């Protein structure tokens, strides 16, 4: 009797398709990646999906990405030449799935904003400029694009950072260093270490800058353009008779309220650099004089106007590239020494010392030694 009931139930399952669903579910369960909470299919006999190491891997030295079909007998990932390539003449980039072109030549999903042909980012239907992709998670409401796998834009610490010791600047291009420490493309002029403009072989000082293509105009052209700001139709301040550039999406220049503003209540001044404060409230770079000066650093120096005279005279004798590296290095060394002395005093239970305290002796002596050494070499 029980056998007849089982046959009836089996016929019902075949009739409503549930048996096929169970079989398909079982097949999927067998092929599913063995990593917990991963729903992707396993590749080959590894029991893992491509993301977790399953399937064939790229044969390029030091690369562990999944190999793509279409790379010939040599197994390669998309980055190293595997898979289908863009059919645009002279382009070797990987073609997007379902297209014969790479992103730059029209492959992949495009932005749905009218007259915009840029690539849509992620699961959105818009490019980065029009709000596509992930945005910066900075609490004050930053609308810039989040970089890489981080939740922040470059200005707020997102993306790849410089690997130089104690440096928190953004890494430039495919390098692991910031511009100051050698990242990005450098000028090909002999003994010049300056950064070049995008697509150029020389820095601006050695002829790498692109001038505006308008006749008799000697202004520098914008990046990705052959025109300067004036002839490219860059957004101007909305105030009548003001020809300054507008900042951000405000429509106004800095003088008329555009750009980032100081976060202190009732302060309408412009925020400086990557800080959220104006100069009066501590924004921007501060003077590194070891006598307790908290004024703003001026120009390309690490010191205020009062304490920067000797510094400027000393640095004026050096090449610009060497001067920049020395400024950054000295600033970090001075800060490190001062911090260690402060921590030492804190552990000993002493209160904050006055300007004449021995707390500043070690950094001050270190700085004076640097000045004397540089002056002796100049003589």
C-alpha cells in the first residue's frame, strides 16, 4: 500500500514540476562554492568559485587572478592579456562582457543622463560625475566618489595610500607612492624629478604643459582639453561682473561663498585644504616653529611669516624638487621627535610645559643642527 502512495506522490511531483526543481536545486548545491555564505558556482574539482581560488589561474608571475578564455594556450587573466580584447584599432584593453569594445571605446553600460556617453558605474545607471557608484561616507556630506574598496574619497582618506613611512597622502596612479615620494609619472628631463601632466613626457617647467589652442592665448590648457578655463567655457561665479571660477556645485567663487566653508558655527570663511576649518580656526598647515607658534604656514614653507625668513633663505638655494622633499622630511622628523618628548613627559606625570621648558630642547637642537649643516654646505 505504501508503495502505491509513493508512486502517486512521485507522479504529482512530475506533473507540477517540483521534482525537476528539487533535482536542479541538488545540482546547484553540488556545484556551489564551499566557502560559507558564498552562493557562486564552484569551478572544476576545487570546490571553490573563481573569487575564492577555484578554476584555472593566471600564469603571469605574481598574479593569482582567474584565467580568462581566449588567451590562447597561455592562461592569462584580463589584465595580462586573457579574454576577448577591444576591436578598436590599436587598443589592447579587455572587451566588456557582451560587447566587442572596452569601456573607453563604448563597451559596457552607459550613463542614462542625456548627452552623456560615459560608462555607468556598478549597479547604477549613471557615471561617477552624475552620481553613479558609491559615494564618500564622510559625515559632513561629501558627494565625491568613494575610491577602490574604501568608503571614502581621496581627500578623506580613501583609495590607495602612500607606502612611505608615516605618510598618509594618496598614492598616485598605479604606483604605491604619493607625488612627493616619487609616485606618478616623472619628467624625462635630466635630473628633474617633477611630476608630469597626464599624457606628457615632461613637467610644466620643461615644456610639458599644454597651452590653449586659441590663437594668441598663452594660458595653460585644462587636463583632457586643448583649451584654457576661459575658452573652455568653465563655470564662472554667478555674481555680476565676477569672472572667477565657481567652486563645486555652488555656482559661486570662494570670495562669494562657493566651495567648502568652515565648520565652526557662525563662521562663513572658506575651509582650507583637506581640513574642515578656515585658517583662523586652525585649518590648513600650521607653523612648525618649536617655540609654540600656532600661526598658519605660508606659501611653500613649513613656517609662518615671522619664523620663515631664515627657512626661505636657506631653501632658496636648492632646486625645487629637492626643496620639496627636504620640507616634508624635516616636518615629519620634527613632529616625531616632539611627539615622543610629549609622551615621555606625560608618562612621568608632568603637566604641559612652558615655551622655555626642556620639552622643546631636543627638537630645537635638531633643527638648529640642520640649519648649521645646510649653511656650512652652502658656504
